[in-house]
C-alpha cells in the first residue's frame, strides 16, 4: 500500500504533483428532459439545505464510509467521458431529488476533487465516489454554477491475472506495461475506480509520485495508520514486475508512472 497524505492543488483536472508534506496513508420540478437511456427524466430540483446542514453531512473522501450510497452499476464507460469538479463543497444525493447523504469536498488530500460521471439525467449527474465501500456512487446537481465540467478521453485498464496495465486515449491504446499486484492474502481489489489525487512523495523513496485511487483494500481496514487506499506507484527496482507481492497497490515501472502522472484526475481505472 502507499504512504502519503498530501498532494497537488492544481485548478485543472491534471495529475501534476506539487511538493507538499506527506504523512502515512495507504494508501420537485416540472417538465422533462431526455435521459441518456432514451427515456424521460424529470427536471427535479434538489432538496434545499442550509450551509450548516451541508457541513454536518459526512464527507465523501478516501477516509470515509457511505454504506447507504448507491452501488456502481458496473457498466463499461465509453472511451473517455465527462468529469466534474465541485466549485465548492457540494451535496451528494441518493437519487435525483432525494435526501442528501454526503458532502463532496472541493479538494481531497491536496488535489482538486474530479469525479467521473457514469450517468446523466438532465442537470443531475451520477458520479463515482472515493469512499468505502468500493464502487460507491451518488448524484450531484451539476449546473454550470456549481461544477466545472471537462471531457476526459483517457482510461486505464488493469489485467491482474496478466500483470498488465494499459492506457487508452479515445479507445486507442497509447501504452502497455507489465506490473506488480497485491499478494494473495492482500489482493488488489477489482472493479471500476478512478485516479483521485497526485502526491509528491517526501517521506519514502520507493516512488517519487503516488497516485491514490478511489478504491480500498478489502483485507486492510487500515494500513500504517491510513484508510487502506489503493494506489499506483513505482518501486526502487523491477523485482516486482510480473509478481503478486504488494499489499494491494499496483506497482508500475518508472516509464509507466511517468505516463500515468500526465493523466487527468478523475481518469477511470478498470481493474479486472
């Protein structure tokens, strides 16, 4: 797992790291609009809440847990997709117009929060969340006043059995590398995740930059004082290549890491 705490604070959805101190971490309405599935989605207004009520909601971050959050339907995203960044802490809802269940912070572990959109209903966007349980999602009322939106043409695919990671841009492979994965007793979790932050390492020497993902270890509730966050990072030598020896993180070569840090925050990572 990873040892990190703080990271870059770029205003754009790009995984460029800034040098910050790093501590231990393993890491309703009326009318209708067309829905993505071809049906009609009601133009539902969000439930109003005071700033005090918003602040009292649990924060949707890598340290938190939202057992009531909707699960990722696990459909494949198309190559590239929309990513959103809240301009201020924003309410996360169980469904469009339903009660809020969490608060998505504007920044997380030093990086701006960019989350991938997996469904749209008018001004509502279902987004992936970085909390436990893995695959947690929620709905944002995503208007130009509340969020920044960007198009991300990149995605990462990880084949654990084949010890392979590849980067795709607009569906076309732009790089492929042999990797290391979690050992049998601490396997790398499968499913759909995303790159949450970019951290300039200042404590350990095993990787100059660590990219925490939105997923967490299923075998480590905590690790080294952190929440068991899974990350992408390199290693001092290539002894990990093609082997399952980590505590759940995905170990990559320096060449692969150099390419991964160029990807926008919020890039989806499919782990199978």
